[in-house]
C-alpha cells in the first residue's frame, strides 16, 4: 500500500476494523465463486491509509464495535452476491 494505491482485503474482520477506524470503503467486489465459509468471500477496497493501522490490527488491538460493522458488511456481501446493488 503505497502512494495512491487502494488497499484490498478479503478478510471481513479486517474490513470491519478499518471501517471502525474511519477508513473509507470505496467498493465491494463480489466473489467469482462462493466459498464454503457461510458467506461470500468478497474483496473490500479501501482508500489508502497509514500502515500503522495494520500494525495495530496485527498486534491484536481489536475494537468491540467491529461486530456492528461485520454485520453490515456481511449483509452487503450477501446482497452483492445475489446481484443486488448495495
């Protein structure tokens, strides 16, 4: 993640964490195939941000409000996979 490159992740927990930190989610890309995890593995694309947030995430500093963002992103991912624009 350098310059104006967007950050892309399929980790829904990380995506929730970034949203709770105020990082702008710019797009959700539906999966090409459905995986057997109970929800589609979408790609979440974020505006560029300081890499210290990733260090914080990797260090285990998970905020409890991530749960609400998780629920919202899960609903969005399900709608996208069904062809409904979020």
